C-alpha cells in the first residue's frame, strides 16, 4: 500500500477509482493525496494513459514495463487492482470492493458504465451509502449527455476557446489539459462535500461535474457580463489593453514584467515608482481615466521606458510602493525558481519523477510521494483484505 500519513484528513476513507486518462484520475489522486485509500480498478489492458504518449514518453522505472509521464502525473498514491468487469465472474469481487468503500469515482461513458454494471443505479443497489462521483463529458443530462468528450471538446463547447484568442474568428486552445485538471479539482471538491453529508446522514449521494461546467465556471465574470448586459467582454492583446497599467512590458535585460494597477490611486504612484512623472504632464495621461482612454498611445511610450533599465530595477521600485507587479516567467524558469521551491509547489515522487504538488497545504501534513503503481501491483493485497483468495477470482 502507498506509504501515506495515517493522520491524513481522509485517512480511513476508501475510494474505488474507475477512471481513465486525466480528469477522473486526477480527481481520485487529489483525494489520495489527502490520505484516502484509493484503489484504481483497471482492465487487463490497464488505463490507456499507461500507453498513450501524447506528451514526453519516459521509462520511469528501469527494468519494468514502460509507462508514461501522463500516467505518473495523474496516479500517485494509489493502489492498482486488475479486475475484468466485463466478465460476470468478476462482479461478486467488484461488489465486495464497493461494499467496503465510501466513494466510487468514475469518468467512463454512460454506455460503458452500463456494460460494466458500474452505473450509478447498479452501484447504489449494491451499496446505498456510497458517494458516487462521475466526471461527465458535456454533462449527465440533455441532448449531448451521451456524446464522447474530453478536455478540448469540453472547452470548445463552453465558448472559452474564443475567449483565449485575440482574434474574434479563430479559437485558441491552451496546452496542458487545463480543463481536465480543473474539472478534476472541482470533482474532488464536490466529493469532499458529499463525504461530509454522508458522515452526517449516513446516506449516499450522486455527484456530477463536466468538462463544460468547469470552463463555464472559470468564465463566471465574462458569462455574467454577457448574460446581463448587451456587451460581451472583448479580448485584448498587450498592444491594445483595456488599461496600459494592466499589462506586460519587456525590460532592458530582455525579461518581461507585469503589473495590475486597477485603481485610480495607482497611476501617480506608478509614475513616481518607475521614474516617469513626465507622463502625467501629458494632458492625455494627466488623469487615470485619461490614461485608460489613451492606453493605445501610452503602451509604446512605456515600452521605450521599460527598455531603459532591468526588470529587477523596476520590480524593486514598484514593490517598494505596494504596487501589484511581478515577473513573467517562462515555464522552464519555474522549475528551478527559489520561491517555488521554498513553498513546496513541486515535489519528487518515489521513482524520481518531478511533478506538481497538490494545490494547497495543510499545516503539519505531508502527502504521500508514492509514484503511480504498476498495473495490478496490489491485486492480491487488496483482495486478501476482502478475504478473497486471488486464485479463486475471475
């Protein structure tokens, strides 16, 4: 079993993880990070992410079958059980697992769940007190409920790809499966709420989230603006910002910095901090409102000004005045950043691979650092806990 802190917030909670790819596995992984005993039930072929090499391939365990960074990233601190749910002979074992669990979490298609007898109705007939969490594609109701979907198609349906783009007629898709990661995080959040209800009432619950619901939530301000006014939020590039004081600039050392001066009081403070009081002598920029109105003219002037000294020079002076500002990092820089390291935002797993830590800290608690398990590594162990001899199972 993964070496987990028995004082973890979810210590004693058992979760059956019937998930594939990213969104479902990451949700279960977050709960494992919090100390839950997460048992990943896989077919004999395993989660496709074990073989899918959409990102950088890696043989993370020399001498063992090759795995992928996608698998390692999404499945730490879990146990793996191989169980062919398509075989009726495996169903009694699956039912015992469900009876021993507090939560079942899945992101499989409704048709697949029915075929495997793992749909919500069937599972709750086995264990009515179970929390059943499903990460859906486009949603679990409506005309698109049976559509196959993943990270990109969910974002596409939500309208967010045009919000990312600086062209009205061409969408832009961000890299890195952001929708999967955030949908997983919200699914874990909902599951925690249901566990609290389960503890209070002794009753089961059904939790659903989707790859459309999350990016809609992420667009809360934009959607609210469009739904309640006649104006949608426009997308602005840095040469045409809403405000020149909420923008990014390249300094003389080649480094980019950003700032977010959203209140009128910040405009004179900014000009003094960066050594540009002359800007306020220009009638176009004499007031905060004028500066915003004439941002198109101000940006090239600020480009020239920031090119005249280093990023450290400007950041030091703006920080000293309490301005919201910071460095614009390349991702490669983040991996070796002193501040990132000091806060433990990255961690090293038991196999030596580096990954992102769970997105918050609990004082006094250190999540496990066990790499995702080999396929079926814990089958005998888990079945023995249920009193089942592995040689007698289908």
